């Protein structure tokens, strides 16, 4: 029997590509979508794909009234948390692809998901190369005590840092805190020039036209440097495979789990 999926953000940049990906499977079925601009319409008509026969709704409450097994959250930071909690309280498993949620947001989501015994899988980035970047960075942090992160995106991206970097910082903080030669408070000049401190890691976010999504994790030792880099293109196709895997696996979890590697066999 196919897993029934509700897709929040079904007509957006990432959501529309994932909808087409779901349509190409035999074990997943899109039964409802959330789209404020497309509410009242059929997703297939909006996207020009006759395989997608799912009604679109303006709110998570309306969309989740259609029975489903998994909701995928691909909207925006302003509505993501409420959408997720709405699904969790209904006993629906959730895959989160929206960036911009804070550690405090995730702590609240985890508490309720554990109470309801529902799985929530939050992925800052579904691309396999981004997953590998996180894994390699954690391995490097065990041996290299100093690092910083530089993130790139185009000028339209409003959240900084992205979910990819927030997830990465959270993982690095579980290894250790970077050891700074000169503490930020001793900076001569504006301290903001050294970036923002997240869980002890300095993060620098670039938002300029012409840039694609990218992350550099820079490690340093005396007379040695290591740079780990992940770049995504301008399209959403790299994220589809990982998102489909997350949809298939999230029901095996209970509570909040962050990172695609939680269900990826590497």
C-alpha cells in the first residue's frame, strides 16, 4: 500500500520538484497539498502535470483533514513551526525541509513529537553531497581544533544562516567548541566583522546576486588548512532523492531527528 503524503509548499521551488518526484514513484501517493496561492485548485493543473491529482488548501489544518501518513514541510520559516506542530498533534509523521527554525523551535517540536510518538525528520539539506559534507566536517573537528563557516546564497534568501548551516553547527558543537587564538571580545574593530557566533562557531553569510547555495567549512592548523565545500546548483532536483528517502523512513522514528544521515545507510 502506498504511503499517503501531504506536501506543504507544493507549488514552491523545492515543493513542486518533489511533487513531480513523488508522482514518479509507485510506493508514494500525494493526496493533498498546501499552497496559499493555489488554494482551491488541483496541483496537477497548477504544475501542468496530469499525474498529480491532489487538491490544494490554504492552511495546514485544511490540508491535514485529508488522511495521510506523512507531511512534508517546504514552506517558509514564518509558518513552518505551526504546520509541523499541527501535523504532529494529529499523529502524522513529518519531514522538514524548511530552513530558519531555531534550536528552541526544534526543542518544542521534539517534546510534542515524543509525547505523540510521532517521527519528525528535519534535514537542512537533502542533497547527498551536503550530507557527506556534514559527516566529513564532524570527523575533521575531532582532530582539528579551529574552524569557521562561510555560507553563500543569492540575494533573495531571507534566512541567515540556512538550515544546512544550523544543522552543521549543531553537529559540530557536539564534538567540541572551536579554540580561538584571539577571542572575539578582543577583536580590534567591529566584532561583527568576525561573523555571528552560533554554538561557538563563527558563521559568515554571503547574500549576493549570482551566487548559488554553498557552504565552506574551513579548518586551520599552523602551516596547514583544510577546506570542505558543498555547492548546489540553481535547481531543486538534487534534493528530490533524499527527500523521497526521508518520506519512506520517517515513520520508523519517534521524536525529532536532525539530518538525513539518521536514515541514510553510509
